[in-house]
């Protein structure tokens, strides 16, 4: 983004909320320094308004990934990392962003069925076992259907293969939620 006062890249973003009115300023390093905003992060100034100043200091703007050469400033601008090494290069800056986006989580733990989460919160061990057992049974059923389909094709039993294919599709669709996501 450009500085509000010139065509230079804006590295300081100030948001003021006063009596419910939001005012945003984007300034380059030079204009931010002139206005005394560089490196500042302030708390609410009164009970009627707040001032929040976010800035990227020179250390953050000069940060680069050694593998792909992506700068932290470029990441902030487009929101995309260049390679897997960027996660390590920008770890200190990315961790708070990831925590906010994932409600405090920083490591992928996989998808968990909503029924199992509800059961776990209620402490219902039998319900958890039922959910996991159902999932395991469905996975075994799909694997069996795939094997039978492969056998039917090998033996040139095409009508049986078509029936198994349709049944396999139905079984796989049942594993998927209504939006096409795993149940």
C-alpha cells in the first residue's frame, strides 16, 4: 500500500477509534518518523476512544527467506508465503498470526468429527468409541469394495464392476458431509 502523503510504500498503519469513528492512516517510514509514530504500539488513550498503531520496523521489513528470497514486507502485502522455508524464516512474525487465525492452535492436529468433539467435551467415552468405530467400519467397507471392484475388473466381470463402482461412490459420499467435507 502507498503512503497517504507520498507515493512511497506505507510501512506504518495507524488506526484511531474516537467516539465510534474509525480513522486509518498509512504512512511511509519518513512521514511516520516526522509524526512520531515509528515503533509505537499504544493502548487506548481514554474511555471514549482508542489509538492503535502497528508498524513494521526496519528489522521486519529487511527480513527475507534464505530459500526463496521472499521478503516479510512482500508477504504482508500479498498474504502468500513463497516456500516451506518461509515458515521458519518468519516464525517469530507468523506465530501470532497463526494463533489468532486458529484460536490459539499452532500445529495441525487433523480433522475431528463434530460428534466426537461434542462427546469428548461431555466426557462420553462410549460415544467416542462409537464414532471411531463407525469411521473405522466405513473405511474397512470402502477398502473391501475397492478390492472387490479391482477383482471384478481383473476377471472381466464388468456388470458386477459397475454395481461395485456405484456402491463405492455411495459409500464414499456417505463419508463426506453435505458440503463435500469429511463427516
